[in-house]
C-alpha cells in the first residue's frame, strides 16, 4: 500500500545503549530501520520508508553487557538479588510509571514498524502496563505466602523463591512490547539480572524506554543491546555464563542458541515457540458464531500470531456452506493503513513475506487446492490479501508449516479421528478451537484434546489472554509456563533456610527477624 508523502512518518535515531547503568553512545556502524509502509510521490514506485536507525553492535560490546549482568548478580551477592521484595517492587513501580508517559510514541512506532493497526497497537501498550501491575500484585501474593515459618519433623523452615541468575531475553517481532516484557518483567522482579536484545522488527519502540530502565533499576540489572542475534546472542551463549535463555520465537533459533551453551544441563529454558493451532468445526456448530471467531482467530494481525488459527478442520456435511459464508466474510475485511479507522488488514512488516505466502498458495494449487474467495491471493509489494485454500491435504506445505500470515488452509473430515490424528502427529501442541454444541460429543473430545494441547477453546478463537491463565505448549510449541503467576515461578527457584527446632536456633531466628541483618529471613506482610 502506498501512502502520500504528505503523511509524515516518525523518525527515531538512537545511538545509545544501556550497560552497567550507563547510557553510552555507540560510535560504531548503525542499522537503518525500514517500515514496509511506502511513502512515494510516484505511483508504482515502491520503496520501504526509513523511520530510524539503531546501533549495529558487535561481540565485544555484547560480552561487556554480559559481564555487567554477571557482576550485578555477583553469584547471588549482588544488590538486586539480595534486595527486599518491597524494594524490588518499588523499582518496578517506578519503571512502569515512567513507561506510561511514553504511550504515544510507542503506539505510533508499533504501527509504523510492524504494521499493527491503531486499536491493536494501543491495546498492546495498555495490556503491557496492566501486565506489569498485575505481576507486581502477583509477586506480593506470592511473598505473603512466604511470610511464615513451617515446622516438620523437628525442622523449622523458612521457604521463599529466589532468583536463578543471569537471563538472556529475546522477544518476538509480532508482539515486540507485550511478549518481550512477559519475559523481561518477571525475570527482573524475581531478582535476576538481564541482557535484553529487542527483535529485528519492533526495535525502535524500545528506545524511548532506555532512560526508564536506567532510572528505575540499579546498575547492571538491565542491559539493553541492539543488533543481529548471531553477533550478539551467539557469543553471549558460548561463554556459559547465561543461567536462563528466555526466548519467544522459532524453535530452530532456540535449539541453535542452546547448542552453543557449554553447560546445557544447568541452562534453564523458558521458551514460547511456534504453533499450528487447529480449529475443529463440528456439524452442529453455530455457523455465525464460528465464522466470527474464525475470522478473528485466523486473521487478527494478519495471522501473524503464534496463537492464530492456522488450519481449519470442517466436517464434510457443512464444509461447502462454511466456505461460502467464510469466504464472503473474509472478502469484506478492510485493508488499510494502521492508523486509519476500521483497518483490520494492514501491510505486512516483512519484505519477503508476500512472496512466501504466494509460494504456499502455488504449492497448494499444484497439488489440488483452489483459492476459494474472490480476493484471495491478490498481491501488493507489501501485502497478500487473505487466501482461503481448499481442499488442503498432507502433501501440501500449507498443511504442515506455521504460515504466520494471511493464508487459511481448510481440510474436510468425515471421522473425528482425522483431525485428532493430525494433531497427534503434529510437531506442535499449543491450543485448539473446538466448535460445536452436543455435549455427548464435546465431552470425550475435550478429554482427548486436553492431552494434545495446553488450552482447549470452546466456541472461541485461540488466544493468549487473560494473562492470569497459563500460557504454554507441548512438543515444539513451548518450554515452561508463562502467565502473570506462572512466570514468577518459571524465573525463580524454591530455596529455604532450615534449622532444628530448639531454643538456641529459635533465639537466633527471632533476633534475625527483629533486625535488618537479613532480607531473606523476613515475615513482613506486604499490603
């Protein structure tokens, strides 16, 4: 989509980076940041719009950032990991209050950098702020449960959750703020120190927060780098000094980084990876409701979500009716610029994505599928209009790949074992959407599906939220569980002080409780 050059794009030039509590100036090469929204005077002349530049950093500075995090943790002796819970919470509250003042520029950059429509961009920012406040409250609740001593078998114990160490945090481009912070925030608040590299797309929107990180947290706790993963993340992992790899992205990236670590047995993994979430549509499904949910599930943010519905299994008795109505609904969706009211479909942020989608369509067509909707597959240099493909079978790439874009495969089934077998044989196991009404059929299906995926959505599209619910997956879809509460446990470990229950030890414990000599031994109840 072309835009008149009368519309002014943002431009952010950032030559700063954060290491050891200092915003340093980068003197090396810079990388331009391009938006796949085109500003041009001449129709037909398509060139990405340059909207900023960031440092293109190297191994040397990456290792300096790592050393900063290692020193800040100081083998558990550092200020941050030994700090009182209420003091870490105060730092986090300071950060989120500063962050809230950056809403306008971050929402604008979300629209220009990754093509997210205005409503979704604003929702991502607001949801992230809410997530941080919810995490703070969840940590208070978790700490309240630790504000006591337990006695069992003449052993008195004070059990708390402690940090794991140094975390390398790598977020995704499709939710560069929300999902990145779903890793970074719980890692920080539990007392870990971090090295954080933004995604390749959605990088500029982190720059307005550099000062907030610097002001809110002690030096070395948050270290922010810019550049390519192979130049930054790879050398960091090779040192073996990373205790936790926190990544939302593709399993190939996770495996490659894990393989670089010399002590894999002690590397904690917290990963949100790819998925091929199916929708299963039974004969008695409410057609209008199902189409509405499938539109949202397959095409919200152009299908560029790990939680998107990536394949639809429709019972043969209703497949023709479903395709006709679904195709009509898809063709009425509004394609426009992210900031325009009513824009549901927006330009794709990856320059190569339209050709990739075109390749999936051609492969499916060569093996018997057809584009079922009138607008399906219409191409622009920065977009491919959603294509509904039917009938799709196992010989097609579209059947197996996580397409991460606007193309929707539909498979007809006669026996329910057909979609169940497909899910069992899949490399992924995140979520499923099940559409139907007959409880005699739904009940046994739910029992089986709950053992194939980690969330069964009844008559609704797949999604991550609300953030208080577990977010994880089986097989290649995830390692660890992320949610407001679960993430706190994922980025920490249970640790405790034990003593024999006698007068001598009890007197020492009482004196510790009455003094400020230990932040760990503490029964303060946080309100």
